[in-house]
C-alpha cells in the first residue's frame, strides 16, 4: 500500500507543479488563462498577480510533499509522513474549497484533490 500511496502522492506533486507552471510561468499565454475560464486578455492581465501568487502556493505544496516522500523512504519515516500528511491535506482541502466556487470547477477539484487523498489514505494504511 505504501508504494501505491507514494506513486499517487508523486502524481499529485506533478499535477501541482503543472499548476505552478501555468499560473506563474505561462499565464500570459491565451490558451492557459482561457483554461482557467478567463475571457479576455484584459482580465488575464488584471488577474495575473493573483495567479502568480497562487502558482507559488502550488509549488510549495508540491515541494513539501516531494521532500516528505524522500524522507518517508529513509530512516526519517515519521518526519516524512508528517510532511506528506500536511501537504497532501492542504491539497485536498484546497480542492474542497474549489468545489464551493461552483459546479464548473468539479473536474478541476477532482484533479487537484483525488490523488493526494487516496495517496494519503494508502500511506496511512501502509
């Protein structure tokens, strides 16, 4: 169970790195801001500082989960689990918050939250 949980948490890390790239690095690309439901370049420019900041939240959660996974598979297993637990729980809770913003965000919330949730449960069982 621990190996599958690790794989799922690692996949969640990759997803959050992708969000970081879109929100903080590639935001000015119309295909990216349209994916987030932003209708115009003017709106994208107005939202850019917020997206930039949000991208770094995703980067930090991904980094924390990745470091936690590395520690989990060393002699610092408990420390690693604690770090993974915190970061994955934040990912899941952010997905829950995203669900509260409307039905059009269900797919994005599932993408953001299912991998860390199932991975965390499997790590806890393992």
